[in-house]
């Protein structure tokens, strides 16, 4: 590990990780990379009731950071001439989004990836994600993508033009399957994971366990007691959040993406062309957020959360410096603010 020089007045990476831990997170791990350098820091424990440290190469559920992987696969298929961002959902999935007030013939692939489809989120319908009892009862339940879409469409539409919805990316995964004849997981593996050598990254469909070194994940479900939620069938998050990875692999993926290794310039421009996302306080492209930097300018990245694990990853516009931090518990607003501040400070070091 090679540490980077600290600008005058800036907290070290370890100090920032300690500050995140002080907000109540069980375990915290961060890695920052730039050409020729890598810096890591950790705090807390890998399991409540033990003094086992956070693993240096720990795997975790990356949650919504998986959306960037899905969007990259779609854009590669566009690049290959297999589909278009202006194709409608109805073209590829006839009859799947139809009924209530929803009409797949009026929703494009671009709108799915940009969260401007007008479709509601699926999370309120997933018992395992909403209560301790629901988790215990349904942590091994397998959802079919079509079932998830049907459940989401029981919800009323959002009341704003831009609205974050995981069902957008479930549909994107289904379209990838229709276009290629292969599963979303197979395409992510063959187009991204294997070419980039992401040896600790996987895209499980329904397998409920995290293999290899990892810290336990905890969720409180709005109470004062954390429940160990490490074991979870992630099929409710296919395309939208079911990838398992490490901080190191995420940094490798995002630097490769912004560095032009995965997409041609035209497709990368599509991905990084953003629109206002008021609910997040950022701008949003196609599976990628554009977040302002305190030192001026902006960076690209994504947050992620899937029951017991939260992550924030960011990369400079030229793909030369990346920072990833994750925690192994819910994390309140203070935790989330401290995670975002870490990424901001570490990316500002390069400017």
C-alpha cells in the first residue's frame, strides 16, 4: 500500500474513516486509488461482539452501485448496434408494463436508465427489506423479474418527473436478456467482470450467501437493535443492486469506465450527460450520478445500499482517481454525510 500525500489542513484517510465509525457504523472500510498509489483505512469490527477487524479484501453487497454495471452493459449493446436507447420497453418486453396508469410503449430505455420513466419503486413491496420479521420470513425467497414488475405497478406513480426507482433497472436487466438471449448476470460477467479482472466481484441471481472474506451486515429496521442480515437472496435486486464486490474492484471498475476502457466516447458521453435529480441533490446520467465537489467542479459515481451494507463510490472525470467507502450497518444521515465527505475530500486531493 502506498499512501498519498496529505494537503495541508486535510484529514488523513484514517481520520475520515474513524469519523464515519463515530457516527455509529459497525464497520467501515475505504480505499482510494490513483496512478501508482493506493491507500486504505478501516475502523470498527467485522462482526458485533468480536474484535475481528474489517477485512482488507472484504466482499459486500454493493446495492445500487450495480446500476452503473447494468447501464454500461446496455450502452455496449447500443454500441454493437443490437438496440437503441430510444427503443421502448414495449418493443422488447411486450405487455410487461401495461395496466394501471403505466404504458411500456411510452417509456424508452434511456428513461429507464435515467430514472425518468414515471415508474414506481419496488422496495415497499419487498417484506425482507422492510422489517425484521419480514427478513426472517422471506430472506430466502426468490423473485422472478416479471413478478417484481407486477408488484411495482400496484403502486401509484411518483409525483415528480425524476424519481429513483429500482424497477427501472430490473426492466433493463430483462431487456438485456431479450436482446442477447443470455441472462443479465452472464452479460455483466462476460462484458465487465472478466475483461477487467474483477476477481472478487460476482453477480448472483438468487444465491443468498457471500463467499470469501467479508464482514457481517446489520440492519435495525427503524429500531435500536441491529439484526444480522448478511444472508439474503438478492433476486429482488436483479439489475438494480445484487452485485457483490470489494472496494478495490469497484475502484477498478469506475476508473476503467471513466477512463474509456469499457465504452466508446459516444456512449460514455451518453452516460455522463446528466439531468437534475432533486431528490438526491445531484445530477443523474445513465446509471451514474454527477456530484459537485467542494473544491469546484464535479465527479461521477454512485451510492449503494442493500440491507446491511452501504457504499459510496466516486471517480474523477478523467478516471484517474477513485474513492470507495462502505459500512456494514444502516447508517443514519450522519453516516451518509460522512461517507460522502470522505469521497469528496479524497477526490479533491487530485485537483
